[in-house]
C-alpha cells in the first residue's frame, strides 16, 4: 500500500512515467462463461392459464459478459463521498447507463420468452436522498423509451423499494425518507408510462414492539401521507419475520391495497405461517387484485437445500425445483421467481415444466473458476459427487451495503 502511494505521488509529480505504466499493466482477460444444458427431471403442472415467470433486477448472463466493459446491468451505484468528489452530473450519468442497459435486458428477456421483471431500485443512485436526491426529468426520454419497449413486447415491470421503507415507523423522519423512496420509484414508473400492473411492492417492515399500533401507523401513512400516484402503485407483501399474510390481509382489504402472496411467499409463509389456509389467503388476496383491475403477482422461492434454522431457511435457493401446488389452475398469475440464479432459475422452471422453449447454450456456467460464484446447481452436483459441501460465495452473507463497501475498499486498494 505504502509503496503504491509513493509511486502515485511520483506520477503526480510527473517524474515517473515508467512507474505509471507499470501500475496500469493490463490484467489477463477473464474468459466469458460458457454454458451447457444439464438434464432436468420433467414434471407436469395442471396450470392452464398464462403462467408468466419473471426474475429480479440482475441478469447473470448479461452481467457476466466479457470484457467487463460490455457487462450489462442496472445497479451501477456509488458512495456519497464519490458524489461529493465527482458531482451530481456524474451520478446522474450512472442512472442513464443503468437505464440504457435496462433496454438491453428487456430485449434479452423477450428473446428468451421471459416477459416479467423487477426493476432494480438502484437504477438512479441516491435519487431519493434528502440532500443529494434529484428529479428523473433529465432521463425522461430514455425512461419513456423503456416503457414503450416493455409495452410493445408485453413485458411487465415492477419494483420493490428496499427494506428501509418503513411505513409504520414511529419516527417522522423515517416515514419521510420512506415517502421519498416510494416517490422516486413511482416517478420512475410514471415516466416509463407503466400502467396499473406496474406495482411497487413493500413489506410491512418492523413491528416496533407493538404490531397492532404499527399496523395503525401503516394505515395512517398510506391514507394520509402517500400521494395518489404512489398509493395507486402500492402493494404489500408478507414476510417471514414480522408480518404474515394474515396480519396484512385485513389492512389490504380495508384500503384496497393488493397483497403479494402465494406459495409465492410460500417460502416466507412456511417460515411464519398464517392460521388460515394458503388457498384462503390466495382467494382473499386475489379478490383485491381483481377489484383493482391489476394482474395478480406472486413470489416463488425455495429455501436453500439443507437449511435448518430459521435464518438459514430465509436464504433463497439458487433455483426452484417446483411450482406451488396451490396455484389456481385457471388464473392468469404472473409469478416472480425469487432465486439467486435469477434468469437461469426462470429458464430452469421453463424446462422442468416445458412451459416455454429454452434456447440452447444459455444454461450453466461451467468455467470452473466461476462455478462457486454463479451456479450452485452444478456445484451441488459436483459437491455430491465429491462428497464435499458446496462452498457458498464469499459475499453470500453480506448485505448489499456490505458488498458495496467491499467493492469500494477493493477499488481503493488498486
Ligand atoms: Zn419482498
């Protein structure tokens, strides 16, 4: 580190051109991942409606493109220090690039029969920040281009504002920042011109030692604080720790706010079950979706294989191996597959149930060095053969913030 710094100082003084060249020696390029298609166990579903599977935010194939400059993703972000250093225009440019890449991802999805996706909340870094926030006006043409492409391809887009969105917080400033966060998401979707199906999903949040009182505050925030365009896109979702579907349903029914549930959050619900049956929950939840004229949506995830404790079971498996049995056979039901393998998880279910044709060559990362990063299915198989436990990626337990911090630290080191 010390040596590096002194080299840098020398470069700054303009005396050591050779040293500068040496520090910028290009790394040998990492090869682009190659893909193979392993066999899946075919299953049947009685589901008759248009089953639309989607995934969240990140497309692992496009993200892993090589060289890295060609990588396509929507979560370029930075730290506040970088905003201070580089200025707001620089940050806004990250948003522009994210937005441009969203066009490519939607196109890719279309070509691979995926017509449903959750937009990354990091599309416009810090747009909802109290001090560094900004309007998305500068990106209006691009945003409407995204919306137009999505509508042309019949692609549904939704969002899921982060867990710091706490509608029931007893602290006014937390409610205010939650409001800003929701307004940012609503602005993004409004500027895309998304219709009613462009929903914004939030969890109940914390219980603040009194669930009933917190639910009252959530109600208060929804009815008195949220502007119309935010409220119209708002959807609540049960979670595995604080609010199960039964806690949220009365609120949803009273305020006409749809509830995302399913065997969907069947994973979540299985961890913190409601006393009423899943079928009843789905029926009641659907009634609200239908009343509002919005296509229902469910979340599907499975716990990691071998997970036993509650915290272990909260982690999603890389892929889902089956569709929920409670899925009504006759209802158009977009299901968002919540799995670490993202688009691969969707394609995996397509193949298991023969739902959609899946193109060749888009399946598993088999470059050995990348297996532990992306493809645990291959890795699990490998682990099984070798009788070793598959290794989890090093950053599997880090939060998004932790990962960002680590990336920042890495950047500072080089
Ligand atoms: Zn969620």
